């Protein structure tokens, strides 16, 4: 269940952050949000049964294996005197701000060097991850966005893609960071401030007081958090709020009476 929530909160974060970092058009904002939604699932690549680990078959499984072993090795070398005796695989290396920033920088450099096709590849990967978690409606939204993009871009649609190289790096980082924030309110918490030592722990799991911790897949997530973010996911779409206001006014506000001469 948490996978859907991660993707949905990533979508909302993308819609909110995109315009703040330079996504000027609707199509750029939507592409930013799709990428953020997908990469909000990527930190769970460190779990062999996660969506991200299964998405690309043997290729993603190998990446998951490599990430788990790298995370475990790093944990054994860097754990503090009060860190728990754990394997250091799931919710460790890929669940840190360091990982989010590093992957975002890598995506930015890769898309800048690879041009529009590298930008498209990162966006498609984000779309596939998000669609796997949220359903086929993501394909419909993205398909409509591509059609609108081609209509707006004119004869050279790849030129605008090249301009998004740096933006997609931010989208990747925001997605991973949103995932960490989501995990930090669960029972297990999230060590996303690594390697800053806190209370003798290098991998200190940030989480709220016990009564406020979220149990993944339970009623609060299903009946409160997910529906709330589903509403926010629509409201944050550029122009959606004003469209809703206009429709409401037309339905419930009577038109002004014509002025008699």
C-alpha cells in the first residue's frame, strides 16, 4: 500500500515544486511531476520485492542486489556505537538525503550530456514507476500531455526537452526526498540525515512520537492520507483550482440581472 502513497505524494510534491524551480508551462510542470512521482518509489530499490526492483526484470533485480550489498557494506563501516545490529540493507543508503542529492546530480549531468533523448528516458522511467503504482490513468494523463506538448512545441519539440535537463535532476532528487519524508512518519522511521551523528547513532531513524507514527497499509493510510493526497493531486494541477472555482460559480452563483435602461 505504501508504494501508492509514495507515488501520489511524489506527484503532489512535483506539482508544487516544479513551478518554483523553473517549470514555466503546464507541460513542463506535468513532466516534472510525473518524474517526481516515479522516483518517489526508487529508494525502495533496496528491497527485493519492491515495485522498483521488479519493474525492469533481471536488470532492476541486479541493481537491487548491488544496492543492497553496497548499503550493507557502508552500514558496517559507518555505524555508530548505538546503532542497532542490522544488516543495513533496506531503508539505509537509498533512504538518505545524500542518496537523493547524489542521484539528482547524476540525473542532471546525464540528461545534460545525453540531450533530449536522455531527458525522455528519465521521464519515461519515472512514468513507468508511477504507472505501476498508481494505475493506467497515469498513462492517459501523460499521453494527453505529450499530445499537448507536440501541439505547443511546433516543428522542433526536442528543443524544449533539452531545456529540462537540470529540472529533471531536481525532480529525481525531490522524488527520493519525498519518499524519505513519508518513511520518516512510519513506525520504523528513516535515517535520511546520514551521516550526521545523532545520539550516538550514525543511522538515526527520524520519526515522530510513538502515538503519531503511521502503520503502513492500515486504516489511517487508506482512509485519510491517501484520499487527502488524491484530492491535492488534482487541485495542484496548473489551472485546476481556477477551473473548479469557475464551474462552481456558474452552477451555484446566479447570473447578475441585466441592467434595465
